[in-house]
């Protein structure tokens, strides 16, 4: 894993923007895996700014989101369909036919999950997967105890995740209890994973994911087994990392030619 520690959320988002842009310049028809939640919002603003000010184009990009609530109308303001439309899609030159989210209102959820996996495969697989991390170490909605080889399926949200997401819904009682999420195994097949984290409340999860044991109790720890995984975190999210001085030393000493290559740290 490559661990990049930036002073604050803004610097983290800028750095993540550089990372995505580097991928896009190498592969304009990138297949990009996307997350929702607060963490990637700075990155999405950064991508929108680069598109607006420097003409960074997403015209040939295909996107797949990680998850969607079950039973929430797609046009509900808190659906992930709405979230992505507002925070990113409408700000870029993406082809709407190439943006994908699971359909949380499908009549047959199991068939929808299988179709989502098939669509990812048909697109050639995810090149770059953007991830946030939950307080309990979840990625997507793969809550602790999720199989580390899981595929796209229905998951029940933990009480902690429901409480954490209550801020978007104006109360925990309004948060759906179920979601479709791509699996840890699905995430694992991405060519490269980029996990972002900000704030002290994520420090425990980041430390468990990076330096803890590989365990289904912290699904993000599966990324230790991924060949090309970069974490970009701010200082606050890094406070629990015992070897943070070493990670800084490694990153600061990286030669220019190696910046944002798939370094396999
Ligand atoms: C949502 C997702 C989740 C979030 C996680 C952190 O698509 O992938 O795993 O990344 O719940 O959420 P925030 O960023 O709101 O703290």
C-alpha cells in the first residue's frame, strides 16, 4: 500500500484530483469506480474545476458507483443517483449512458446484482476504484463480517452506519436499512484502488485498515492484499498510524517519474 499524508482535506482532495487526472491522461476511456458520502466531495469539486477551467474531459469515461439504497426512489434527494448527479455528473462532460449505479428499486434485486457485475465485466473491469471508509472499516456498504470475496449483493446496514448517515436524512429513522453494494471481491478486482479519508473520526479505521490484521471485521484491511492500492489521507485521519513517519519519508523521496505510477508499494 502507498500511504500519502496531506495536511488537510483540501490538500488531500487536490492530490486525489492529480491521481485521477494522471490515470485519465494515460487512459481517456477510463472505467472509474466511484463512491458517495462526504469524503470524495472535495475530489469531485476538484474534477469539476479541472473540467471547467482546463478542459479535462470525461467524454469517454465509464463510471460504476459502489452502492445504492434499496427502496429509495432514484429521484429522492438522498438517493445515490441524486447525490452523484448533483455532486459530479452534471458538472462533467460524461455520457449519461456510461454512468452506472445499482437500481435499488429493481423488482428482482438478486438479478439486478448479477446484472451489475456483468455490466462491470462487459466494460472491461474497473481501472481505478475511488473509496471512502466507514468508521467501522467498511468500504462500499460492506459492513464488518462481509466476506472478503463477496460480490454485488444486498447488505443490511449496521446501526453505526445508519447513525452516521442520519445527518443526510434528518434522522436515523429515515435512513433505509438495506442497500445494494458491490462486494469486497468486486472492489478487489479493480486495477487500482484509491482510498480517501479525512478527520480524526476516521483515524481508528485507517489504522486498522493499514496496520491491523487482515480481517473481515475491517473489510478495508482486504486492501492490504491488493497489488496497487494508494491511500490519500489528511493529518487528522493519519494520527493512528504507527509508521506514519516512514510513509512520509517514502512519499517525499519518490522520484518524479514514479509519481502516480502503479507502484505496487
Ligand atoms: C458510499 C461508500 C461508503 C462511504 C463511507 C464513508 O458509497 O462507499 O463506504 O465511503 O461510509 O462515508 P463518509 O465519506 O460520508 O464518511
